C-alpha cells in the first residue's frame, strides 16, 4: 500500500503549566479541517485507566464497568446519576446497583455529586473520563484523589472524603480533621495511586 502523506505543516505548542510539548498539524490553505464523526456529544478518557479497569486483577466486574460509564456519561449530561437511574437504564436491580456505586465511590472512581435525603447522585472521577476542556479537566482533577482498584494492594479504605485541597502525598490534616476521621480513613501516600502505575514509577515522576 503506498504511503499516504499529509499536506501541510506542523508546529510545536508548549503547555506552560506542565512543560509538555504538543504537535499541532495545520493543513495547507484550501483544505478544510475535518470534525470528529462520533455522533453526538463526545469526551475523553484515559486509555491507561480504562485498561487497568479491564484487567483481570482489577476487581472490577462487567456490571461495575457498566455502572461506572453510565454515571460517567450522565456526569456531562445531567451532572451525574443515582443508583436508581443506573439500575433502570442498565436493567440491574437497585440493590446491586447501590452496592456497585458504593464500591466504586470507596475507590474514588465515582464521586458524590449530590445528596438529597438518602438519595446519592454520583459522577465519574475526572482522572478517568471527562468532557471538559484540557484546562478545566486539569483543574478539576487536581482537587480529587486518584482512583484505586479494589483488586490490587493499596486499595482505598472505606469512608474517605472525595476531595482534597492539596496534592495528596503532601496533604496534612488538622487536629480537628483528625478527630473527625476514623483511623482507617487516614490517607497514606502509597494508598493514593494512579490506576495501574507502580510506586516506583510514581516516585520517579515526582507524584
């Protein structure tokens, strides 16, 4: 098959916040830029995070995965979804869906978007899926703990809060906050990890 060549020019753009270099390809004059043909609104997700969710040792079942991505889509359509919403759409029982949502929230894959009485509305972690701009996603992700996986060591303890106002490895709790939090809820830097990344790799990148 003959090699297909793109006509145009490329230039490099630097992310001033991270120093990361991106290539921008600009077609020659007269060529129209093509849009995505995905049908409806679309977003982005982390390949590495989703692969980690799919891995056999992740502790994530098929129904877990379905509930997560339903809540992920509804995050950007209606601000999130309740377990009842997910159960009705996915054809699961409300009891099973509440159990799955609680499990995913304990591991920071789902975040609590709203609580009305006993009804909890969940939204997806911005570390895994997003329909925001790059700047907005970066700012939102910085405010939340990295997700963990139930089937791997260092899994999140129950009852931790979703958000942190500082980078997690350096986060410090006040004496008052420590009194409010039970001992198993205390964060350890090794417990907060990117999905599928080793501790050595995280330390090498300064995280």
